[in-house]
């Protein structure tokens, strides 16, 4: 298996873990994750990190990492990942919207603008 294939497999596995567990516009409120879900989400973060080792400019991986950190309640880390995704792909509307919302949530309106 090539590095690219391994990264794709890690990405797919991580997405399968988080697909119903992250905050999105159609489900803006979710119960706080319990210990088992937190463990699963941390596993997804490890898989996403593996992807970034092979594809360091993968803005969609960074976007998902931001959403997982947001779900885990780590707002500052979530914003940091979203900001990195924005710097790579500022024309992607989901990245722009989420970065602005996260900045506002942190009281950093200037960064959100």
C-alpha cells in the first residue's frame, strides 16, 4: 500500500467515526460527548493527524479536525485548525463560515472578519 493509499484509508476511517458526531448547521446542538465518544473522537483525530503527515495541505482534513475539537469543547484548538484550513482554501464557503463563527464564539470578532 502506498502512502497516498494509507492516508486515504485513514481519512475514510476517521470520517466514518465522526460523520454523525460533529456539529453542523442541520444539527447545531448535541449532548456533551461521554467518555466512549470522546475516546472515538480522539481516535479520529489521530487518524486525521496521520493523513496530514502525508498530505500537509489537506484543508478538508483540517476542517474536520477543527469540528472534532469543537465537539470536544476545545474552542481555541478548533479555531486554530479552522484558521489553517482557511489559509489554504479561503474560497471554500464552509471554511469561511465556520472560521467566522468560531472566532466570534471566542470573542475574536476581528479574526472572524
